C-alpha cells in the first residue's frame, strides 16, 4: 500500500512529522488506501459522487435545492456523547471535576485496541486543516485522519483544509493530531478521547458532528483551550457578530450560549423593520478564539469557515439568512424528506414530510419527522450576512462579551456585570436547560459555565483563573453581560419575542459600552431601568417588561447558594478573586 501523498507529491514541504504519523496510523489501522486530501472542488465532488453511488448521500431536489444532499446517520449516533468524552491528562486534577478522566496510558491502550485493523478494506483520508484564516498568526493547524468520507465533506465545508494547510504545517512544524474512525458505530465501543499534553485526539465509533469533525469541539475548544492557557489567550464556545449602527460604526460582540440555544440565529440576526440602518454581520456562529491585542483590546477570530447548525425551527421569520443560506450547496443530516425530494423539518411551516429522518414513511406516532438535533453543514461564504472581516488575520475587536442560558425562570432578560472579574463570576454561574445537541435528558437545568461545560479541556478552576489573568492584561476589556431569551410566564409562553427583536437588547449593551444608556444597580448587576430598553412598537404589556427585568432577591439567594456549592467543588483550584466576587455578590443579596 502506498502511503506517500501521490496527489501532493511535488509538495516538498510536507512535514516529516505528518508523514511519520500517517505511516504509524496506517500500520495500526491497515487501510486499503490512503488519500491525502488536497481540499479542491474536484476532490469534494468526487467524494460526493462516491457517497451518492453507495447510497449514503441522497441528492435533494436539484431545482429547489441545487447542490444539496441528505445524509442519514446511524439512529444510535445523532448527537455528541458527553458521557463517552474524556480528557486524559497525567494528573486527574488537571482535567478537573468538569471532565471525565482516564489515565493517558490506559486511554491510548483502549483506543489503540479499537483502532487496530479497523480500516481494513477502507480508505484512510488525511485531512490537513487550519483553524482560522490561513495567513493569521492566531490560527492553529491540525491533521485529522478519518475513514469517513462524510467527515471529509464536512471538513471541506467547515475548515480551510488541504494543500494550503499542509503547507502551513510544513512551515510551522506543529499540528494537533486527530485520529478518527467510525468503527462499527457500536455505542458500547464509542469513545472521544483528548490528550491535551500531547495535542492529540482519538475518536472511535461515531460519525456525528462534534464527535467526528475533530477540528470543531475536540480541537478548536478542548485542545485549543489548553493551548490558549499556555499561550495567554481564550478558546471559547461563542458566536462573533458585527453590529452596524446607522452612524456607520460596526462593533463586535462575542456571545457564549450552550449548544442549540440560538447562537446561529443571533449571529445571523436580521434587524426588525423598526431598526432601519442597522445590520448584523456574521463572523462566526459557534467558536471564538480571543487574543489580547497590542492596543489593550480583545480581538476575536472564528477558527471555522462553515456552519454545522441546528435545522429544526429554521424559517424565514426565525432566521431568514440561514433559511436562504441552506438552499444550495448544503449537506443536511437527519432531516425529513418530502415526496418531492426536498428537505423538511419541524418549524419550516411549508411542505409535508413523506419520510422521517430514519427514512421510514412519516408517521407522527414515531415522533418528530426531523431529528431535533438534525443539522446543516454549509460554507460560511454562502451566508448573505457573511463579512470579509471573518478573514482578517488580526481578528475583530470585541466590545462586549455576552453569556446566556436557557432559563424558564429566574434570570432576567439582560444584565451587565460590574467589572471583568464580576463578569467571570457571571459566566462561571451560567446554568441552562439541556438540549438535543447532546445525548441525554432534555430540559434539565445544569451548570454550564461560559457554555463550556462539555468543551473546556482542563479544570474549570484553572480556566476561571486564566480568564481573570487575561482580563488583567486588557487595558480596554469588553463589557460583560448575561442574557436570557427564554424566560417563560406562568402560562408557559415565552415573555420576550426574541429573534430580530433581540437587537434591542444588543443595542442597550452597546450603549452601555459607550456609557450612553441608563441602568439600575441590583445585587446581580446593572439592569436596564423601565425606560432604558427600547421596547417601542413591541406588543408587550408593562407587567411583562417588569417581569422580564425583575430580580427576585429570595430566588437569587437560593441560586447563589447553589452557585457557591458548585464553585466549592473546585476546592483549592477556585481562584481567590472569584471566591471574593462570590462573597461580595452574596453580601449584596443579603443586604437590606
Ligand atoms: O455536534 S456539535 O458539537 O458539533 C454541535 C454542538 O453541539 O454545538
Ligand atoms: Mn456549539
């Protein structure tokens, strides 16, 4: 078997390390062929054709959805598997109570046993990729080896991959190693292992999303968060959006919400008719790498170049940009199908499903037609609100950081932290109801600090300490806020209209950054006073606005007891500065 990169033969700069690792993996996994991905359109089309002829990809109605395909994953393999995801550091404490841990030697042994001979009769693909613009000093590279052509197609859409990335690795010499095989898709033989000290990922037994597209959560969050701590930056689960106001200024925000809580919708927001002259630009919808800049501000790049977004609920009203983006050149995973060969999902409000996400004739008795975690994969450039600043090697300056969760009660629509360190406490205290993005019960409130619970590659105590240190280096730190779009009334209906109207809340934040908007001081932070938030033209009763902006001291005391107990789990690793912020917040809540 030839393992030399035939198609890239003339490339003199292939790193010896890459070549040696590929040879080592080929020896372990015994593929029948090795394909070095060049990242070209021709390669993309060739792989697409192959998957169509094997029946794994279904071409969708070509006139309504040109260049679009449906992929059905194994029904047991439809979401991230947090209970099978491990951080394998030498010291268990370095992984922290926030991660499942396994000793590196044991994890390697376990996974190598699974990988041994697993690619027999299959092609092994070598995907060199760059997370971030190819010419950015803030970008970092990796190589994913996989036996899944579906993964290769997704990586084509989501990352800058192939020849140029391989060249950069050749120049730099360093890269993250990601080894992936779908194996037999047996949930009992499925593991996602991270070795941050070795910049290595091993993922076996799943072909889905964050389990298998190793550039995404595995590299750009878990491994990168570890690298970032060493190098003095932050790798975060955040969208990045530019907000252009009628005066022509564009200011950037980075927002951390858990999976399936509306990051993509906010990043692609279309201003309501009552906001003429405003425009939202999408820099990223899922991950931000944040670096202190020379001017004392915080700069962000989006390491990805495509979206892996939740499909259900997407329609012209909730997200017109996404709705238009995914009408061409998109891979749909686990959506339903109409009789006319068009994709269908709950919340589309047009057409009828004929086949559900498993490919069975649709019967409402079997549950939703599209899987609740069904996804679209599409290149970012397809998005009408895509901005070239996403390619800026230096990133975009961040004015505000926004944390948020999905909370039926308690958390008000918006509040502002008093300082950077208070903001770190606000982020560390985030709790949210679980969603279909991960396997497990949906709708249970759990602590999800900075929306990073499933993604921080090390001990949260050390992570918060790192946040505090990064803040101390910023002469002009972003203001930090918390939002909750999901507050419900006693009748179970959402109190806030959400979607485009969220711009009203963003506007208050930007005005706070400028010092031009009012606020009232409360024990949890600064909230808009009754006249500070623009609710003009919204059909909202005064009492609803009051409810949205209320701080129930008794309920918050209970919440802070829970936050204190949670932070206490980090023991010695909990930074002093954060313990102090917690103490002061408690004092404010108990003061009369
Ligand atoms: O499956 S992914 O991890 O890529 C998407 C998500 O859960 O945010
Ligand atoms: Mn995500």
